[in-house]
């Protein structure tokens, strides 16, 4: 309840300041004003959100592995980001790989992992499963290459190549329960 009260008081303060500045001048507010509106206050904005300066992807790149507490916090944050992406298949694949490998990584490996974690979910999944070709910068990332190799090894060992789409082609669902039209199945995948 206290955090809601602080948030509402912050919003009220912003509107009061905006009204006062509109009365005092006709000129547009300075660029820093719009950044101030979006700046996280009182901890109510996610730690992974943009800070308004265009450097959101690089804010974890100042890695401190000197003491155990900062190392533990960084590893926990990266483990969480790899397991809770909101894309189940990617959560399972990426989360397992990160859990197995993060403790043996050096600073450059962690920076490469952060770059992979900053990629968009649908694109990353299509690149990892060979549905689309990744950009050259992503291909050169050692973490992406290792995860890609693990995914391809798992696919090759657990499914026949004839059952998969050709490389560069999107995967096709085996059945579609939503499709109940004239050309759809009556029940199941028949």
C-alpha cells in the first residue's frame, strides 16, 4: 500500500510540475524533462527496463567478479533472465545451458551471454533451431554458437532429419486443434 501511495504521489508531483511549466512558458520542455518522466523512482520499474539513455543493453557490461556477493548477484540475475523469458521452449533450452555453464565463464563469456540474452525471443528461437539464418554478428558470438551446437546435437540425436523442416524453412505444426473448418479434422490429429 505504501508503494502505491509513493507512486501516486510521484505521479501527482509530475502533473503538478507539468502544469506549472506550461503556465510559465510556451516553449517545449527540455529533452531531459521527458527522460525524467520515465526515470524509475522508488523501485517500481523493472531492473531490466530502459534507462532512457539508449544504453539499456550495455548496463550489465560493467561486470565485477572481484567479490563473491557481486558475482552471486550477477549469476542469479543472468540465470533468472535465461529461465524466465516467456517462451517455454527457449526457457528450457537456454536456462539449462546457462545453469550448466555460467559458473565456468570468464568476463568475456558473460558479456557474450548478456548479448544473447538481449536478443528477441522469436528471432533467437528461429536462429537456434535453424529455421532462419542468424546475422553474422550473432553467429560469431561464442555463447550462441555453443547453445546452437547443443540444440542441433539434441535434434540430431532425438529426431530423424526427415521429420523436420529443411534448414531455413519454418517448422510446421503436426496438427491444429483450433482449425475446425471444412478442411480440418473432426477430432484430434486425424
